[in-house]
C-alpha cells in the first residue's frame, strides 16, 4: 500500500475540536499511515503555545521559582483535550514525571520536547495507532547535527513493524541519551525525516493556511495561492521571509525525491501547495511563482578608480567581511564600484572597525553607506522563458512612484531582486503583484 506521512502543526492540534478534524482527515485516506504531531499551539490570538509554557517552566526552575501553578496550566490543556474527546486515558502519571524531571534539571530541550511527546500519546490513543517515541528512532550526532544514516536505518526498520503509527515531532536523542530538539518549528523536520525513512510517496504537512500565497497577505489583499513550487524556488522565497515550512524540512525529502504537500486542516477541500523537485508545469498566466521580501538591509558601496583592473580587489573586500563575520547577502557591481548588501543588525555590531579596515586595506576613493533598505525577490521558474519580465517588474515599481536602489538578477534567472527604501517596501510589492496578477 502507498505510504503518506502526515504532519500536523500546533494550531491543528490546539484543542479537541481540532483533534477530531485531524482524525477525520487521517481516516479519509488509508494511505495516511504515519502521523507526526506538534505540541498544542494557540487556540486564539493571545493564547500561549504549550512549547512556550514548557520553556518558561524550565526558566522558572533555573531561577528557583515555584512552577506548581504554572505547570498546572499545561496539565489543564492536556486534560481538557482528553476530557472533551471522551477518551479513557489517564495521563496524570506522565505529567507528574515530566514535572519532576523539569525540577531535577533534565535540560531545556527535554522540557520543550514534552509538548510533542504528550500530545503524540493522546493522538495515538485517539486514533488507535501505536506510539513510537522519537527518542528511540531519531538520532543526533555528538556535534549536535542530525544523524541521518542511523535514523534512517533504525526508524525505517521500526516503521516496517507497524501499519500505522504516531511519532511525535521536534525531538530526538543524543549519543549520551539526553533529549535534543530541532530549532523552533522543528516538527516539520521530523515529518520530513519520517517520510524519508518510510519511503513515502508523499509528505503532507497540515497547517492553518492553504499553502503558500504568491505574496504576503498582510501587504497584498487576497493573494492567489501557489499550486506548485520547486524546492529551489521555495528556498529563494523562504530566504526572503516567506514562512510556512521550516527551512530545513526540505532536505530529507528533497534528496529522496518525495514531494511535500502543504494543506489546511481547517479547509481540507483545498489542494494546497505542492512542493516538487522539478516540474515542466508552470503557471503561464502569471509567469512568476511568488514575491517575498524583507526589511533591515544596509548597503556599503566602495568606489575606486580603475577598480575593474585591480586584480584581487574583490577578494580583499570579501576577506574583510569574513574577518568581521559579516555575510554578504548580495553583491551588485559596477565598473568602478562594488556594493555589498548586508543585514543591518549584523553590520551595526562591526561597522566602525570594519570601515576603518576597508579604508586602510582597499584605499578606496569613497565608501558610501546606506541603511533602511528592503529587498524584494520575485521568483519564478518560468521567468527564464518569458521575455520582458525584468522590464515589467521595474516599470511596475516606478509607476508606483518608487525609486529602485538596487537590482540583482541571479544567473539562474530564477529570481530578480530589487532593493527599495523601507518606506516604499509595501507599495513596491503590491505594484509588482498586480503587474502579474489581475
Ligand atoms: N512545538 C515546537 C515549536 O513550537 C515545534 C513545532 O511546533 O514544530 O517550535
């Protein structure tokens, strides 16, 4: 039988009503065999995620504060779910064990991981599926990186024993037996790892939106959603701030050629976004796949006569950046000028010293700095075949009365990046979107 791995995010498992919805989705397709849950997320806007509550318990313990009352709030979230589902399941010993372990310095990651562990137990009971503790199947190496080989072997063999199972997301085990988590949002990564180990045909990632939108809905009103996107396009868009999926979640499935389908638990009838390795299919109507952007960039422009003839100039400049551990985000160049776009927060930490080093070692005619830039990436695999895309982007921006401060087109023609002043950011994104979608 075909295997699908399904991961449900925290908002999809925040309360009993969502648990019911999740069970319905799983039962609707028998190939949805392995389930990866997050910890209960927010039920309403100002609610607190269970993971954040667990981190807080850890901090309180460290500060020698009493966690009794606060931990009870966590217990209540689980008790409420169990009660409202009408489950015969006494989770109080487990909760007591977790509380004691937090009190006895079992570590920050251990505390955080219990959100998924407990939620996974409840979900397994509710679905009638076996529970596989991630602690026994997901491994990290001594240096803290994920141990892909060992995990694949052990997890792959374990999954073969069960037709269905629930495997909690977010954590695994270090060689010394302690619990370690991935970074925040890491259940997405677990889902991908399980899909890889199960040799799944599809990894469905269920969340609270119907996939990726072509642009940020806080900027563009009701943007179209993206039907199909390649891993590379997604990487470009997420680098620029589009967040739905944890960035590292692509790697395990990407290597195995397993597509990811982002779906909406609250609207299971929507097809969501399909993330694939490559596709011939593209949206001819729109040409572009998506637009994303970020504020908070600075540019450093170095001017020097005859720069183009000075062998090794770029290397010297990049050496200085490396010494000050500053990443060059983009490097648009002219004949006698070279600009470096950097993250403003990182730049501020080293600014004065680094500029002094540039004066000393590059002997430039001028160094000009500018803060307050926003970068906008227009991404699309179809751009390579469509003439005039760059022209359309630039004229849309200028028609909106926005001044373009920088242009950078990757040689892959997968994206075109423009820099504008932060104050113009939203206007420019909206203008580009409506140039391509009407
Ligand atoms: N519960 C964890 C977090 O809030 C992991 C996850 O939801 O993916 O970051």
